[in-house]
């Protein structure tokens, strides 16, 4: 039987920018977007994270120019004690207890806490790691990449989605057909979600409550965008990734959520999704 995982969602800082940058026809007023991190308690493997959210390392990495442009474009709030490395204490964990971090992609708001978990194996896309390492400083900032947030030993700690065995997804996930078997037991399946950036993947898991969660990273910034199939404006998607693949991925997620009542979609920056999950 496929292992079920206990799952908790943590708000690890937030950033502010106009809703219209994330949702076609949205408001021009500044909107608060939480950085959501999943804590996955696997019955055999132990505790893992899905992404890391913000961390004090983000402010260090964005102190010099041109990296400071990243912080100017999306002002960040990280209250004391809000880093993932601090919040896991609520579950009786320390950073050295975290066995692995599953990365949706390498944008700064998803990897800023990596250095706080030096013992964790990294589960990620090789294409994403290659891109952040090869990006120049100006080009990286333009694409949301901060190479200084990626540990020097990331390559030796990484297991790549592209090389993992594939497993079929339940029919409820159609048109998504299969995923990369992260731990080799079918409990965590990484699903490629193209468009937002190079090497962007989501994660499917089944909780102890028998509900499926589909953590979709930045394939959408909100459940509203998925329900209404409203992508960001072309300017946003072209700046960070590729517009047409992004819109195809969003349309597929829209179709899935309309059909599959038993699947909970969790975008990484959606307050509504956070309200549906235990913290």
C-alpha cells in the first residue's frame, strides 16, 4: 500500500505586488502574497519540505546591486520566527531533522531557506539547477533567480526528477498522466508543470486523511486563477518563462479542478489555499 503522509502548510513570509501582475484583469493595488511551504511527515522517510519560502538569507543575497532590484520589485516581509527553520520547532523538529527538500523551482522565494537545512537531500529538476547556476547576475535577477541562495554542494546532494522512475497518476488527475517517483514508494510524485520557468514541477501526495494534495508551485498564484482559467498578463509570463506553455498548464489545471472534487490544489502564494490546510 502506498504510504500516506501527514501534511502541514506554513506561511513563511510574504511579498507584495499588484494583483494584476498575477491575474489578467486583476487589481493594480498592492496585494499580499504568502510564501507557502509544505511540511511533509513521511511514515518511513521522516520530515521533508516542499520549498522553503523566505529566510534571512534572502535579505543578505539581495543587499548588493543588481540583486537589490529583486527586493525593490517585490518587497518582502518576514516577521521574526517566520522562517521555516524556526517554524518547524512547533512540530518538535530542528533543521538537522529535515531529510529532504522537494523544490518546485529555483526562484528566490522558493529556495531562500536552503542553507538552513544542510543535511537535507535536494529533490529538484536538473534543468532548473543548471539554469540558476548558468544565469548572469542581471539575467538571473530578471528571471527571479539568485544564485547565492543555492548551496555550493547542491549538485552532490541533488536527486533529479528527470532521472526518477515514472509512476502513473490516478485517473482523477487527467490530463496529467504520470509523475516522477521521488522516494521510490509512490508516496510523492513530482509532476512537470511547464511555463512559469525552466524546471518547474509540482508534487502530488496523499494525506493521512485520504485526500490528494497537488502542490502546484507557481503554475498559478491563486485558486481563483485556476477556477476562472485567468492567467497573468503576457508581460509577466514572458518575463519569467514561456507564455503558451504556461497557459496550457493553467488550462489543464482548470479542467482538473472542475472534474476532480477529491483533489486539493495548493498554489504556493494563495491565501485561500492556506486557509483550507492545517498549519
